[in-house]
């Protein structure tokens, strides 16, 4: 009774053109069911009416058959299908479906005989008309069954996609949690080096480190920050490293393009710069050579960094990169999959990284 009340109310609103400002999920579902059963009446009323040359009668007949077909459909979709999905008992499921369809078709046949004033006998119930009614009911049940299966599949895919997103989000949080202690450890090593040399620049280094920590803790918590902030973070870090290396550092840092308008994951480029200092080495001229460039165009961001390698690495063949590099690669794959190209080249003298990030 409640369903039919909702059916009439929603149908009236649609037919009279009443403005539907906000349709609730429940009403959308009712409208879908209304459309489905309207299709049944119109389709079979039209098909039988064309061949029987009496559209009015066959539309009325389809309307009379509607409760039977609805019963078969809803029992199958909301009763038998969940039973199969829960138990996976195919033979029992098929038996239940056939039984329901036969009983409903038998009920339709009896009802048609009664409204036409014809006697109900066992011989009169079976025949071509029974077969037509069976196929008609089976046709609508099959459509509803297929719709439900497709809907279930989409729901499962959506749920799966959401779970993957949550897993990626958790993995990113773990990577970010690893990043800051790793950064802090390397920065403390710089200060330790200055203190061992009893450098007067130690206090300046502590101030520089405080500024860096402030940036990392308060400006790098978002999923993305402006490239301008990332560049500023790199510049502050370079200044701290200058205190450590002094005149032994030969570094160039070039930027081009509108860095303030481009967004990037925090401390992503920074990790590659940090790696240049951590694994770089003094060459024969007594200097650590580093070249860094950031170029922004309308479609792409191009980052390049190159540093000289220490002699011991050339002898032992050690690979450059550690926790920070592995972290950066994972973040790239999660955040920019299909939109980035990372190239790392290493020879006996230099280590070079090139990163291309395409815009969405």
C-alpha cells in the first residue's frame, strides 16, 4: 500500500511537471521502478495490441498481469539472488527460480480465465497462452536480474576503488611520516659537522635549521603546495649546506617559469636535492659540483639535478640513493602515475636525475 501511494504521488509530480528541486534517493529509486514497469505495460501492450488489433484490451491485460510479474521479479531479485550470492548453491537457486516462474505463470493463466468468464480446468490452463505468459514473465525477470547484477558489479568496483584510494592514502601518510625524520637526521648531521670543526657558523646553522624545520612542519602538511614554496625550501637548505662546505661548494640553482602557479607534492624535489649533498663528493679541484634547475611551462615541469661523486664511490661502485630516494619514487608512483618520467643516470664522475611532471 505504501509503495502504491508513493508510486501515485511521484507519478503525479512527474506528469504535472511539478519542479523537483531535490529528489531523494528513495524517490529516485521509486521513479526507476515506475519507469521499469511502465516499459513493461507499454512494450507488451503495444506488441500484443499490434497483432491482436486491439490496443486498449491488451494494454488493460498487461496492467492486470502487472502484479504477477512484479511478484516474480521482486521474489527473484530480492529473495533468490541474495540467497545464491550468500550460499552459492546453483542447483537450488535454479530450482527456486523455475518454481516461482511456473507458479506465477499459472496464477496469471487462472486470473485471465476468470476475468474472461471462462472455466478453469487443468486442460485449459496449459497450452500456447501459458507458454507466452511464461516467456513474458521470464523476459521481465531476466531484465531486472541483469540490471541488479550490473548494479552489484558497479557497487563492488566502487567499493574496491575506494579501498584502493584509502590504502594509497595510508601508504602516503607512512611515507610522509618517514620523510621528516629522515630529513631531520641528515640536517642534524650537518650541524654535527659544523660543531666538530668548532665553526663560528654553528649558531647560524642552528638558526637556518630552525627556519627549515618551521617550513617542513607548518607548510608541508598539505597534499600539495605551490612550487614556489618548494623552491624556497630548497634555497634555505642550500644556504645551510653552504655553511658546511664554504668555498668547497660550486653550486648553481636556476629557475624559470611561473613557479607560484604550479602545485607539487611537498618535499618531492627537495629529496633529490638533499641526495646531491648526501651522496655527492669533492672532486680533484677540491669542490663539490652541483647543478640544479627547475623549469615550468604551461604543460610540464622539468626538474634536473647533477652532482659530482666522491672517489671512493668510483672505486667500490656503490649506488647513490637510499631511504629518501626510495620514498620519492613511491610517492611519484602514487601521486603522479602515468604523468611523470624519472630518469637517473650515474657514471664514474657524476650522478644526474631528471624528472618530468605533466600537468593534469
